[in-house]
C-alpha cells in the first residue's frame, strides 16, 4: 500500500512515527508535565495535519451530489477538521480549571463533526444497498439506528432510575456515542462485503479508528472527565491518524487499478 | 439484408463461372459478368493506382458489391452494402478459389454448381433463418422443388408456420429444421419473414412527414415514430407513447417497414446499442459503490489497456459523470455496416471484462458478481432476447 501513496503524504507518515515516539519519550521521562506537553503537542499536530491532508484530498475535487461515496469521504474529512478544532479548544481550556461548560462546548463541536460523518455514511450505505441488497431499502437506516441506540438505552434507564449523574454533558456524549456506533455498524457491513478487495483495508482501518474514538468518548464521560487528559489525547491522536490513513488509501485506489496488466 | 444474386467471375476472361439468383432473375449472368469485369478493369486503368479498386455499383433499389480474389471477382447484388455481406463474399471467393483452383488454368467441367451450392447456402442463407422466423410456402412449390428432404419437410407442414414450431411438430432438432428451411429458400419454395420483436431497434427513414395521420396506422404508432431514433428498442418506444396493444404496434411497425417508412438498424448498430446499455448499467452500479471519479478511472484504464487491439474503443467515452457516449464516427460506421458486429461485441465484451476485473480488485469478486447478476436480471426483464447476446459468464469473476 505504500507504493500507492504520494510524496505529499510524507508528513502523514512522519506523524505515524511521531505519535508513538512522543508518547514513549513522555512516559520514559517520568515527568507528568513533559508527558502532557508532548502528548498535547503531538495530538494537536496530528489532528490538524490529518484534517489538512484529508480535506485537500477529498474536498478539493468536489463531485456531484449523487456521488455518495465521495460525499461520505468529504464528510469524514470535515469531521476530522471539527475534531482538530475540538482538540485545540481542549488544549486551551485544559490549562484552565476544568469546567463542565468547556467540556460541553467541546462536545458540541465534536457532535457537529460526527453528525456530518454519520449522515454521509448512512447515505452511502443506503445507496450501496441498492446494489448489494443486504436489506430491504426502507429498513436499512432504521435498523442501524435501532442497533446503535439499544446499548445506550439500558445505561440511560439505569442512570434515570438511580438518579446518579455521571457527567453534566451526558446529553451531548450519548448522541455522539450513538452516532459513532451507527458508523461502526455501517463500517462492519461495508467491510464485510468489501473484505476480499483492496478497499476492505481502509474500511478496517476506519473501523479501528472509530472504535478508538468511541472508547475515548465513553472514557471521557464515565472515567476521565477532562477531554484534554493525556491518555484521552493519545487515544484521539492514534484514532485520527488511522482514519486519515484510511482516507488516503481510498484515494490511492485509483493508483492500484493502474498497476493492473 | 435482401440478397438478390451472386456471381463468381474469372478475372482474366470475364467469364461467369458461377451464378445464383435468389429472387427472380434480373440480369443475364454473362452480360453482368462481362460488365463487371470491364468496369473494374476500366477503373484500375483510369486511376493507375494499385490500391484503388471499384468496389460497388449502385442501381435504384440494389447495389452490386464487388470483391477481388487472386484470380476471381465476386459480385453480390443486394439491397444494401455492409461489411457483413462483404465479409461473406470474401469468404465465398476464398472457398471457390481453393476448391476450383484448376479453373484458373483450364476450362473444364468440375461440377461447380453442385459442389459449391452448400457453401453458398451456409454463407448467405443459413444465418437469415432464426428459430422465430416464419416460412410461407409459395404457390405450386411442389412442381419445381427437387430436394427430397425439402419436399417431405414442406408437405407435412401447414402453409405458414414458424421454424421452431415446425421443428417441434416434426420432432426434429431445431438446427436440422433450420438447415432444411435454408435449402427450401435456395429452392425458392418458401418466403422467409422475421417477425418484428419488441427488442428490435428501428429507425425512421421519413424524417419529414407532412401528414399527422398515416393510413392504416394507429395514432400511438404514429406518435412512436419520433421515438425510433435507431437506439431505442421498440418495447421502450411503445412504452414512451403509452401504447396499449404491443402486438398491434409491432404489426404496424412491420407494415411501415414494408413501406420503407421505417427500417431495422444494421446488426452492428443493434450490437453497439445493446452492449452499450450493458456497459452503462455496469458503470452506473459501480459508481454507486465506488463513486463517479473512481468509476471513471476504471473505465479509462480499461479502455486504454485495449486500445492497441481495438482502436475504435477510443470513440467510446464517458460524458458528464458516467454517461456512456458513443462518438459519431463509430455510430456512423455501425449504422452503415462498415464495422462487423462480431468485432464490436468482442471489443465491448473485452472492455466490460477489464472493467469488472478492476472492480473486483477494489471490492472483491462477490460484490462484483452481484453487480453483474443485478444488471443481467434487470436487462432480462426489459430485453429478454438482448440479454442472450451478452456473454455474462465471461464477465463474472
């Protein structure tokens, strides 16, 4: 897959080395402040570089409104931009006293990006279903939303019954988690059908990245209530890098078919 | 494709060594062979060019196609000049020269007529006979038919019957029945008509029509004439004008064809339209999964890989997003029969194979085969006969 990537993607590959390297140095140093700074810097850089490369790859070319495939990838690229904005906000506000209001604002930014992403993904899945017929067309989106919501309904009922308040921005985090789960289910379906083709690889990578984002969201609400905590940031950085890599590999699909004789 | 006569002429002497009239005799064979021989010599002398050769002469409702062998000239009188007929004529010349090579040097009786007959039937008559073709016995055919097989075949059948029904009635294989019918046509014992089918493609010949109503033709059929653009099957044209009775519509089209108000497109044009439809469907479904840009790349890469072998593929392109468009050079050549349908179907089939291969590299063979099945299923619903012309098994991975 590296043959298909172009020279302008070199910064992206460098990041792939920088993320683990920065983390290891931070951990080895034993100094909490140094580790926080290194992780924050790496995450900030990763988020913006990945967003920049993804936007130039997928948004510049445009495409028709009917092209759900390109649409989906454009929305993922825009979502990465929103993630980068959220990371920047988290780093700035993270130095201040942790306020729920700041966490809420970060959540809103994330939610906008993820809603764009899930809209593009579900639209693509609906279109793919007209060719691959994995479900009745009017059932595709409702089924996915139901499967995505069910895991959280139980938890929500428990929270309401017990009256325990996990975090004040739960109302933002729950929709984010439902949307990410919907994306995961969609990726599973698409990945299953494309598993024997080249495009199966970017789908798997995107799935891994989405899982990491979901884990981060759950941990943010229920375990570590600060978005800019080093462990959450590191998870985010890896997720952005993996998702960005999947977008680049999709773009490189055209190079792949050129090599066929 | 209405073939009238065939002549095989010795180049040196202008002597007619073989002739056959498929309809009523128009020309004296010795007269026509001398004429053709003289005219071809005249054009060769006048142009002083080795490559320049007279290849056709045109009358009011006929054309005489001329092809050159080593020592013979073949001339075929037909209603139209197309590459298929020329190809057949060239093959017949080749067979004649091989089988009767001795006649190049000496004039002796080699029983040319009896020995060459089968080749002419196979080349010129057999492929006109289709399972759905209808044969109508001529008056008093039994007085002049000499072939005993044809005689017994026709005696047992009603006056008008289709070839398939005749085979079923006599409990003989369809291929045998088709062979016997070809012999019956040779003997001028029957008239063969191919019924108009819903998937046939016709085009209007009378582009300027002053009257809004044509005698004997319903208003819906008259309205449908504007839909007969040489690319739309009759079933679709009928659907567009909301025809209630498809059978009547087809009968009226047959009547209009007899009056030369419409004509069936050449086989090459029909092949081009049919295969383009399949290609369009494959690309549309691919675009839903892979997007327009990647689909366009797949198409361009596949086409470029085949350009050396099928140079005419450069005239097949994509417009707007992924709309298949055939440039006028290629569609014109197909309309005029300048390119063989087999070459078109080979090239387009290879293009579709290359495209499906690239699609399967990207998304795997299973989804690719799902696309092919979907296209095949949809095409069968709309054009049952057309879908048989496409080699689907060669497209699946």
